[in-house]
C-alpha cells in the first residue's frame, strides 16, 4: 500500500493518566525509533500542559484491534442486555470516578 | 556584592539564554522529523522563558527604566554578554545538539546554585528552570549517544561539531571580578568547580557515544566584555529587525 518509504520510525500509541489511580487514556500517537525516543517524543507532544502524572507508550503493532468487519459479532449482542451494566444501583454520595 | 553586580550577572545569564533560545528557534521546521522538530522548538521555548525572567529582573535591578524588551531589542552587539558558544550557528543538526547539550550542563549547574540563594525572584526562576534543563540534558544527551554511536556518517558529523565548538567551552568556567563577587555572595560556584563538573559529564557522555574529546588547547575569551564571533551580529540583525526598522512600533 505505501509506495513512499516511511523514514520517521515506528508508530507508538501514547496513553496518559491524568491523576494517580485513574485509568490511562489514549492521547494520540508518535513516531520514534526506540523506547527511549518514544517516551521523550510523547512527552514533548502530550505532557507539556499539565495533562498527566503517568504515561505509557506502546508500539502500535503490539495493539490488537477488532477488525471493522467483526463489529457486529463483537459488539451488537449486548445491545438489549442493559442488566449487564450496574445501572440499577444508587451510587453512594461523594463517590467520584465510577 | 552590589545591586548592579547582580543586575549584570542576570544580564549575562539572560543573554546566554536569549541567544541560545533564538538559535534554537531557527531549528523550527527544520527538525529531522516532526516529533523532533517539536522537541527542538520546545527546548527553545524553555530557554526563552528563562531569558525573559532573567532580563526582566536584570532591568529592574538596574533601575534605569529599561524593560526586558529594551535589553533584547535595543542593545548593539558589543553590549551583549552571552557566551560565544550560544551564538554558534546551526551548521547541521549535530552542531545544534552539541551546543545545546553543553549549555544544558552549564545552565543546570548554574540554576542548581541559584535555586538556593536568598532572593525570591532568582531562586524561583532557578527552581523552575532546573526541571526544564534536566530534560534538556536528557534529551540532548540521548542525541549525542545516538549520533556518536550511530552510523559512520552521524559519528563523523558529531565529532566534527564537537571539535569545532570545543574552543568555546573555556568561557563557561572562566572568571572575572564580577564572577568572584557573585561566588563570594554564594550565587555561583567557582570556575574550577564548573570546569571539573563539565569535563566529568562531557567525558562520560562522549565516551559512551564512542566519540573523543578534542585535543585543541586554545580557548576563546571575551564575551564577558561584549566581544563576539562574527555570527552574533548577523543574528541580531534578524532578531532586532522590527525595532530597527520601526522604532517604538506597537501592535
């Protein structure tokens, strides 16, 4: 597919944790040739404005994603099973980040 | 130590940061790839922030009604006191890396001392800058190693940059009367201590990068008296263009 050779290195996905204890969220991607360069490039792109307290970079090809053609079999069967969500509980007051 | 001594000291340090920041800003859009381009520009922005804080303070202590902008844009070449190393051009990426790396080591040590002084402005500026510069050292150190221990071409180019820039390192640990006064007041470490620190750090990094320390013994001197290499004048022409062409322009 790609006729033009990519000289920017491997693609890495960046995940940032905004506060200790919270889950890491996908922030974007960077190019880099190895781990050290990947974490530094990610820092320069994504954490200069107080975005987080923790960061992961993961080689994009290490991520296994659901193929778009499998969407129906993976996600649709849960559409009518609302009881799979804990939505029938009252949350205690003052509970955040549920 | 008198207040004007402190003003001059801040001006020297601020000038080095400003000129280094401007050189670094010239790298914007010229990085080897997008991510590094942003990283390089970020380094420049950090230095510009430090320059601004130091020049604002210098102007205030001086008490002549000048602003930081006046200092940056209305002084001729001979009234700039930045180290000659900081004005050296971005001949290629290796030159920028070596210049910025050596200055990061120097600035890190300077700010480390300043963070402890009994002066809220300076210790505040320094405490923030120490963190920024620690990253500069890490990022640029990575490039020294990567280029030095990379391909034959990158190894040769960074060794050339090191050889060419080496004669400007001596100024970083040279002392004049003002330095001695500041040292006595606890604002700076001695030249000897700075030299030992720089040599130890550079030698370790260079050796790891399979490079060698240049043997040249000649070291330039003069920037503390406003003497510069030919490059500063050209840089100021561009940097100060607006104020020179349209004095007092406002927008």
